[in-house]
C-alpha cells in the first residue's frame, strides 16, 4: 500500500475514534456529570492519538503540513456524515453537502501541482 493509502487508512481510524470521543457522550452520557463524560472521552481519545500521530509522521514524509491538514479535515467529514446519520440519528441537510463540496474544492487547490 502506498504512503498516501496508509495515511488515509490511519486517518480514517483516527477520525472514528475522535468522533466517538467528541460526540458519543452526548447520546449515552448526557444524564451524567460532565466530568464523567470528559474522562470517558479522554480514554477514547487516547486511541485516536495513538493512530493520528503515526499518520502525521508517515504522511509528512511525502506531504506538506497543509496537505496533511486538508486531508485530515476531509477524512473527518467522510467519517462524520455516517456517524451523524447512523449513530446519532440526525438528518443530513443540504447545506452539509454544500460544505462537503467546499472541502473537496479546498483539497483540489492544496493537492494540485502548479508548474
């Protein structure tokens, strides 16, 4: 697998942990004190960092920091949409799809090569 393929895979896994840490407590721990949700989220976030840091180190061997960040944001959106619909049971609005198109545009401009 190419470096970019491995980075995309690691960022996908990382974002799954990240979204779980950031938002799942809203569904399952909303009746508990905030510090319980915070501790649970930090425990989940530990796994996000154990995948995200290697993804950045590997990615930075071939990609600029700007490209890594745009890739991270794009992967976050790719994971966020199904997480929102299937786990949190919230609908996707048309504006979210327009925002996704803007991120695709950002990725185009960051990854294109100007000669």
